[in-house]
């Protein structure tokens, strides 16, 4: 059995990093959501292409040659997948930023409770990914905890569903993009995102911010909360199903609500603590076979080495 530990670790790291995203976003609360999105994408574009030209030119040339070797139909399919995935990702970014700064932090965090369900069921229906009885039980537990937490504002819930659906279908589509280096795929998607956003930027942007604090937080968002976690999530999809990554996303709202409580001082009830505990349990239950297999393989390797 192929060792999937590194892919599982990449998935956990990507989600854990995103759980802290609200911190730099709240520091930019005074700026319009679209302005944060513009400069996030622009800075990400410069950083990722600088990395490719400095350290990954060979991988980029290999992908170009691979694309040229494909027939016309496959080239069109690849470009179409990239464009649709980019649109979904860009809309997800905008709606998340808007929700954090202008709706509520809870609505943004709640989106990543709904997202795993959509991703898991989407992977099951669209990608024909199998779900075991244990995983179905985990999904039911997660659904029950979501219902417990989703009894608040209807507006918050609608925003959450929108954000979740955009990212869930992005993950499902990413799973279908195969044969190309994931870092190059991400660079191409960010490039297309810039092309999509540039007309809106030229039409409506205000003066370029000069605040050092603004650019410090934008740089942090571009590197730590865009390029690194997106690459980790794309890398994880090489070795694990999109449904598995989708369920791991449940760690995002758990971390986000922890940040909301201990960093921003927001209140949380015992009722919510119980619901989040069920979510955390559902994450490990859904991934139990994968975790157990990798732990078993590691023990076997140590035993063989000792002999």
C-alpha cells in the first residue's frame, strides 16, 4: 500500500494555516474587501512567478512540453478546467474576505463546516470516490454538529453555504487536473485570476495604499495564507481523495473559532463547545483507516529495520 502520510500531513497543514487567516484580515478591516483581494492576488502573482524563475524553471519547461504534446481536445479541456477552477477560487476568496470583515467571523468559519459535506458528497457523486460505512457515520456526526451550530442567523448561513460551495467545487475540479506540477498549476491559476480582476481594478480602484501595516499584512496573506496552503492542498490531492481533504477542512473552523475566542475575545457557549468536539471527532473518524494504515506501516518499517 502506498504510504499516504505525507499527503495527509500536507492536507492538515494547509487547513491549520487557513484557520488563522482571520488575524491579518481583521487588521485590514478598514479597507474594502475588493481592494484586499486585488493586492492579495497581485502580490501572490509576483512571488510565485519569481519562485518559478529562480528555482523551478525545469519543472515549468517540463509542463510546457507536456502541454504541447497533448492533442487539441485535451489542451482545450485542461485550459477550461483551469479557467473554471480559477473563477471558483477567486469568488471564494472575495466572499470569504467580505464575510470576515462585513458579515461576521462566525459566518466565514461556518462555511468551512458546510464545505466538507459538499466536497465529500460531490467527490462521491462526481468523481465516484467510495465512502466506507465508517466514513458515512462520520459524515452523519458532522452533519448533526452543523445543525446544532446552524440555528442562528439565516444571512450567516446563506453566506456560509455560498463560500463553502465555491471552494468545494474548486477542490473537486482540482482533483481532475492531473499530469502537471501543482505549483505550476497554482501559478497559472493566479495569473488568470489577475487577468480576471485587472479590469475591475482599473475601473474602480482607489489610490494605492501607502501604509506599511497594509503591505505587511498583504505580504503575509500572499505568502502564508495563499501560496503555501494552496500548494499544500493541491499536493495533498495527489495522494488522497478530495472527500478526505474536504473532511480535514473541518479543522479550519475549529481553529478559527479558537482564534475568535482567545485572540479576538468573542464569546462561545458550552453548546458550541460540544458541537465542535463532535466535529473534531468526525474528522478523525472519517480518516481513521488512513491514519491507522500509515501508523501501522511506520511500525512495520521500524520492526524491519530493527531486525
